[in-house]
C-alpha cells in the first residue's frame, strides 16, 4: 500500500524565470506610475494658491466697493477728474472708489497696514482698475442721471493662477 510510486508530492515555489519576469513586470509598473505621482505632487498646492487668490480678490473688491462713490459723497467737496485726489498718497488714505483708478500692490497687503506685505502672500500681484461707465442702466431698468464705475480686481501668482473679479459701484 505504501509504494513510492503511488505517492504524489506537491511542489511549491517559483522558478528563477518566473521570479525574473515578476521583477520586470513590477519594475515597469513602478516606472509607469512615478511620473504620475510626480505630477500630482507638483500640482498639489494649486488649489490652495487658487483659493488664496480668490480670497485676496474678494477682500480688495469689498474694500473698494464699501467706499463712497466719489469725493462729493466722501467729503462734500466737488469731484475732480477720475483718479487720486491731492494729499491721498497711498491706499490707506483713499476715501472714494475712483482713488483706486490704477492701483497695484506687489504682495497682498492689509488696509490697516498697506506698507507691509501680509506674510506668506508676497508672491501675489494685485491690480485694481476703476473705469467710468455712464451707460450703465440704459434700457428698461434705466436709472435717471445714474453714473457707475466698473471696479476690476485682478490677482495673479507666478504659478499661473490668475483671478479676476469685477463689480459696478453706482451713485445712489
């Protein structure tokens, strides 16, 4: 009953050829995945940069839109030409919307300390442009004698992020 011929042995393990093929397949898979991981890692900060740029643009746009429409509304004196009025030497002294006619900050800055760049936001460039638009309100919803200024805020970052927000500020 116990002859050597009748016993079947089960062999387990891998041959050298199978092991070599497995190593080659795994190496090819790793080489194929590494560039993808590199790209994902390189662009992982993009959403944060985009979000910061939007927040900066919103803050600057809100800052401008909360100011009085013109010098007449701000101080009771007659409005001169569109632009910065005498004595308003910087953003902290602007008192009406049109003072921001062509304002640029290299590095995002707070209104409470416009001379200093906010730490960590020094690579952003903020441009504010104010343009007269006397034709706003033309048509069925026209406002008599309405004047408006288009305020455009553009925030850019060296990584290619560019955010533009705009709003109209009307005399009301």
